[in-house]
C-alpha cells in the first residue's frame, strides 16, 4: 500500500509533516493550495478515515498511524483556535 506524508504550514508559520498510509490524502487536499482550518479538518478526517479503512480492508485492522496523524492535525488546529488564516499544503513526500 503506497504511503504519503503531507507537509502543512499553519497560519502562525509552523510547518509540520503528517503521515497517511494511503495516497487517498492527495485526493482531498491539493499541493500548493490553502484551506481555512475548519475546511482542512473536514478534508483530513475524511481522507485519513478512508485511508485507515483501506488498511482494515487489506489487513483486517485499522491503521493506528492514520489515527495518530489525524489526532495531531486536530491538536494543531485546536492550538490555532479560530485565528484567521490559511493552512497551506506545502507538498507531499512519497
């Protein structure tokens, strides 16, 4: 199963890298695009849940690393609260 890391830059300039066990993440966020934090959260939840389910379908159990990545994204988003700004997708590492 091909995996990917996404590099995000948060509105305060903080950059972080997050793991996905599947390329499905590339179907939900676009390299170079910017997303409002709530929009990014919806996209990340959808993509990482789908990625985890792909692992479950193949191996019989969900992907704990996808769940950890989603938790990290949610934690980083909460840290920014309702601050205006855009989360930028800097790129993907495959």
